[in-house]
């Protein structure tokens, strides 16, 4: 049991050092390092199953200590597994945010360009600049009428609620 325990303990420490490499790895080698760590963790879990069997076969005076050591290794490996999953989740979230950011930056928000196209089309249809200015002024006034109507509706709804309750 002791050689297998030592080998597994050594692998746990190797994985801990590999976890530090995750932070500094570039995007191409990052997946390779993650897969390498996951494969090592899987191998350690199989070793732990074997160690549990061997610890139950230890003499009674050594059995409790052997089980404690195996349980400690199991706890350490589960902690490493969780740390790897957290790192992968953070990486996925970061990549998703970068994709969304790039998507937003690639969009073109051209409200002025749209207005210019409408003016060009109107000029092609023969509308004069004076008519266009009247239309723009009317749109500006309509916005205030809409806001006033919304405010008046809210006041009426408030008064109705106050009256009915």
C-alpha cells in the first residue's frame, strides 16, 4: 500500500503545480494542460479506489491511520477537481464575454446615417428642404405630445386608484 500511496501523493503535488501553469498558459496550450490535469485526476481517483481496498486489508492497528491518509488524499483530489472546474467555468465566462464584446463592437449604430438616407430618399421624391424641416419639427413636437399624454395617463390612473381605494 505504501508505494501506491506515495505515488498518488506525488501525483497530487504534481497536479497542484500544473494548476499554477493554467494561469500562465496561452490559449492554444490551455486545453492541453486542462486535459492533462483531468487525466491525472482520473488516474488518481482509480488509485484511490485501489488504496481504499488496500487500507481495509491493513492490520487493525494500522487500518485507521491508513484510512485517514486515503481520505485526506481523496479530499485533496476533490478540491483539485473543484478548482479545475471553477477555472474552466471562469475561462468559459471570460470567452463568452469577449465574444459578446466583439459582437457589440462589430455592430454599427448609425442613427444619423439612417436619417441622412431618409433625407436623400425624400429629396429624390422631390420634397423640398422646407417640407423636410417641417416634418422634422413635427416629429420633435410629437415626441413632447406623446410624453405629455403618457404623464397625463399616469396621473389619471393614480387618481382612479386613489379614489377607488
